[in-house]
């Protein structure tokens, strides 16, 4: 009995699924006895043992039947799976899975087989599971830079410099294109699916597949040869065929599911081998799927080799740099994409838009190389650059040339071109105009730009002078260069402090568990202290040495970025720390610092009277430790208070009680007595 021609494709597609379901329902013993012969005829994996599914763990076709216990796709039992048959009587696709026993050819491809391999397009992946439901996919090969790229990277640190286009050659193996646009010149081949809709005098809505002979069958119109026809010519071809039978109709045809085709990636690519790709794949998409050229492969010399035609060149830089895809041709079955060895390479570093290693063709100059990396950056010095030629690294090594001359200069293999920045080198301060800020008690506060040799007096005059309420002694003058120097010194001090704390905690002798806990507590407290100190940032303030009643600032040359703040005359003196009543007290010119301390109630019992200090409004500090004796007889006791002074009384850290002191002295005397007694008995 012969099936109608329009039902044959449907039955052919459904037959493998029906047979698979029957295998899952069959008894385990019967299935184990008949699997090998049945699968060899159908092109299915050879299944041995108690397997309830269509395919267990497929491990290659090298005859090594490796045992694995997995759950099948259409069953729920476990079994052992070995090699698979080569037959394709039912049109099943031939599946190649890399044998796990083979050794990789390239050390970069650890875990991957060497030689040719078949990779399914993401839309055509098959379930070759090692785990239930797992889809076997090749992993992306990490890009390994070449020897020249590694040398350039050492020179460019910490800036990451890679070969131009290397980051674009990593395939997205999980991505699919749900609705690819079919070009008008696409050639229909066997395996493609056509969606045909006819309306008018006849209604037809069908999907047909181009058979192996290149034909499709139209209802009541017979078969039509469509293989080799361009996509744009299909409507006219089908119109002519249907017009032989029907009149007054309209037709629309589009491509449905496209067939997969086998192409070959050879030469210096990350994963050379055979690939099953979509019918719309191009040279660039196949290269990306294969991981792109290796460090030894060329981005500029790629050939598309097609049977019966001369090799067609393809330059990836046309796509990467210019966005030109005219040479990026659509692949055809059994095409070979061959990547030739890399050509001369040069490096462009410094103030360019994309520091990179580029590949040059014969006749290309520095001007062409600069265009490949996007040209000079906005801060580049457009007058000069330096070139380090490979052939002269034992001689002059580096020479500087004007950019106008270097643009037409041919570059050699391994040259390193550095474009200098126009803003990194700091210009001499004697030639710079000064942009400064003045705020507070002046007539015209604001931002001013002064000539190179300007001073603080010039700034005050330009701002209109001080107001009547200005407190010149308390002027706050900050400078950016001072702040940067303070930051460096501050970080150095914190690092030294951390080292000292670590050294002290690691070398301290511990005799009991209580001492261990105390040591951990001290270490935690020290770590918190260092963390709080890191949150404090220097402000770059310069202490201006002036008399308290001074009406003018000291002569000082300005720098770019200086900032001056002149406060109003304060009316209070602050007292803080270990006193009974902290706060600010109204300034009285007849009082000294001791008077203000007494107004705050005096030091508490736990105060460290020897460490009292006062912070002046100009930023200077006067400490009681600069003199001798107790606070009552120290230098701060009779010192005249100034407006804006802040007096601070710290807390004593190592406190002891009289009972503790008596206990310690008793222990000392006891030990001394024992020593004398022992000495006396020894002498007798």
C-alpha cells in the first residue's frame, strides 16, 4: 500500500518518535536482546541493559561500550549505553559525540577531543545527555594571547590591551535567532521547509519539505523542482506551476524551518572541525561559533573555499572596524572557511581611543593603524609620538617623531607606537595661571583667575579686601598639592600602625586562656581604631604663622586650586573632654585658659591633666606636655585665651586604684623577701 505523497513527510518525521515510545513500553529483557540490531537499522544509539528511555549516555562510536547509569528521555528507568549505529535508513541525523578517552590535540582545549567534530547549531541541538535532560554543548574556548600580545601587556599595565576584535570572537552558544531574515539571494536546497498559502479560487495553507531530489509536491498541481532556486524567484516559479491548473488566485511563499548544512573550519581557529550550521550562516557567524582565529591566526586573511570556485577572501577588520559585510557571504553545504597565519602585528598604546594590537596588510601605514583603533583620544598630544621598533631594540630603542611625519610612515613587524597625553605631564607652576577660590569675610568672594606670579596679597586686593568683622588669624588656607602629600603620608602611617599591631599580637607570650581572650579583644579594638582612622581624610590645610592681632596674611605664592576661607571673629572659647561641663563659653579678653577650664568645672578624677592641649583658630596646637609639672603649673595655665580656642582635656588610659597599687607593691616586697631569704640560706 502506497501512502499519498503529501502524507509521506509527516509519517517520516513521526516514525522515530513512535518507535521510541514502543521501545519504552517493551519488556527490559526483549529490549536488551533486540536493541543492537534495531538501532543499527534505524541509526539510533545502541542500548544495552535495562534502559527505559530513548537514549542514555551516548559516549561515541569508537566501539568502547562504556557503562553509565542515566535516565532516558522518554523513559524512567536506568541502563547502560555504549556506542551507536552508523545507519541512517530512516533519515535520522548522524550524531557525533567526542569520545571521552581521546586526548586533546591542543593544551588549551582540555576536555575537548582533537580532530574534526560536529557541533549542532543552537536551534538544532540534540539531547545527548550525560544527565537527565542535559544538552551537550561545546564550551567557549578562552582566548590565549600570543607572545607579542603578552609583551605589550607588560608594557601597558595596568591598562588591559588585547588584539583588536579578540573579545568579539567568543560564541554565545545558548543564543538563538527566533526569526532570522532570509536574504533574497538565498538558494533553496533539499531539507528546507516552505510555507505556501494560496487564496482566491482555491484555498491552500500547507508546509512542504524539499525532498532529496529537490522537489516539492503541490496539491493537484504535481511536483515542482525548487532546489537551486533563489528565494526571490520562488513566488514566480510556483505561480507558473499553479496557473496550469487554477485561475484567479493569489500566492504567498516563505521559508519555514531551514535545513542544517555541514561546513568546515580549518586553519588557525580555536576549534577547527566540521560544523552543522543554519542555512543562513555566514563566514563571520561560523568563525564566531568556532571561537574565532587563535593568536597565531589572521583576522585579515580568511578564505572561503567552495568547490569549483577560486578562494574568496574575507577581512574581518572590514566588519569590526567599518561595519562592512559585503564580503561576509552566506555559506553553502561543504564550504571550507580557512584561516591563514597571522600577518605583521603592531601595538598602539597611550592616548588612543582603543589601545590594542592590530594586524597590518602590506602597504598599510601608521595612519591606517590609528584609524583601526578609533584615532587619537581627546587628551592626546597631536604633535608627537614615540615608536619602539623591533629591529632596533638593542640600539636607540625608542625615538620620537612628529605626528605629521609619522602618519605616512610604514610600520614594521612588532613596532610599538605610544601616543603621549597632553594633560598628564604637570606644567611648571611659574608659567601657570592660578584658579583660586576665596570665601568668607571679604567684599567680593568668588573664584578668581590670577596671573602666574600672583600672591595671597594680590588675591585679597582682587576680592576687595577684608570686611570689618574678618578674623585674619583664623584664616583657613588649603592647597591641593599639600592634601595629596598628606594622603600619602597618612596612608604610610596607617600601614606602619597595622604592621606594628600585627607584630605585637603575634610575638606576645600568652600563658592562659584569659590572656588569649584579652589579646583577641585588644586586636579587635585595634582593628576598629585603624578602620575609623581610615575614614578620616586630610584636608590639605596650611598653618599660617601670624600674630593673633595680625591684619594681613603672610606673603605666599599661589598655586592652582588654592582655597582661602576668612571666618568672622569668634565670640566663644570651647572646652571639651574629661571636664564636668563641656561646651562653649563667651570670650572675655581678660581671661586665660585656666579660667575657662574652671568655668567648665575643672578636670574630672579620670582626666589626664598632663596631656591637656588647646587648638588655635589658625590650626596650631599648644600642649601642656610642652612644659613640666601639673596643669596648675604648666604652660597652659596662665596662657591668654584667644577667640576660637578649643581646649581639650583627654581621659587617662591606664588607670589604677590605690588598692591595686598596694597589692602590686605587696607582691613586689614579698618576692624581694623570698629572694633575700634564699640568698641568706645559701650563704649560711
